[in-house]
């Protein structure tokens, strides 16, 4: 359920929020797990965490299952509570484990997301179930902030077999974040996307 629309400059918000990085995708088009893609001397997962973690009091990384972790990572880790439920299952697991009322969920293959967006979403989510960017008519539920209040409705949707994260937004109180730069919502889905990111973005940003 939509309650309002949010426009304007980023809001400075409390850092009492959790950064929830979703790293359990199957990466079929990429051909290898995205979390462990090489970025300089690090990995894509660490690069995304380092880019955003300064805005948050807690960092949590969600995987579908323990077998997806092939190296040590210095963050709290959570695994899906049910199998085969995709990003929505990861969000459910993350909200269960989060130590704060608000969590900002972001897929690990979305390296262009800015700290300004994270701050804006967290601030907006403090007055609703979720604050979700929208590009045109397309919501971005895997780059959005969620209150603990959303957890019951998300779990109910999964119990009913509704697995699409975008569909669950229909039963949440949502603040829509409009008018944002659409380029920051690009995902690295293919080897070409990954090469373009490494060549054009990482070298400029570091």
C-alpha cells in the first residue's frame, strides 16, 4: 500500500540501521558467484560493503546456504530460513537477524548504489514498512529499506507461495523514492557488465 512519495535531497539519518547485503543469488548468466568476483585486491561483496557500511551501525550478509561461502568474510552472516525463495527469502532472513529496527537491503551485484541513497531510504523507512526506489513504474525491492514491521507480511507472503519481492510491496506500507538517478540501480548480470564496471567505475572511484 502506497502512503506517499518522497522527493528532494538526501536526508541525514541516524546510523542505527543494518546494512543487509544479499549475496545468495545463483548468478546463472554471470557463470560464477558474483560475491567473489575480483575487484582490485578485493571482491565485489567487500567492495559493496566498504562503499556503504560507513552509514550503518551493523552489517549483515545473507547467503542462501553455507556452501556458497568459499572464503572468510569479516561480517555477520545469515542463511535463508527456507529454500528456493530467492531475494524475498533473503530479506526475510535478514530482517529476522537484524539488530536494528530498519535495514537497508541491497543486492551484492548493485555496485553503483550510493551512500546518499542508503541514507535517504533509511530515513524514509522509519515511518512505514518499507522505503523503495522506483524507476518509472519499476520498483527496486532489492535496493530498499525495510522496517521490522514488514517481516510478518513478508513471511506470510512466502508461506502462501508468493515469492516475487515486487508483489509483496502491494501489502506493505511503502514510501516510494522517486526522481533518482536510474544508473545506480544497474546490476552486474553478465561478464560484459562486470568488465564494464571494473574498467569504467572502479578505477575512477578509487
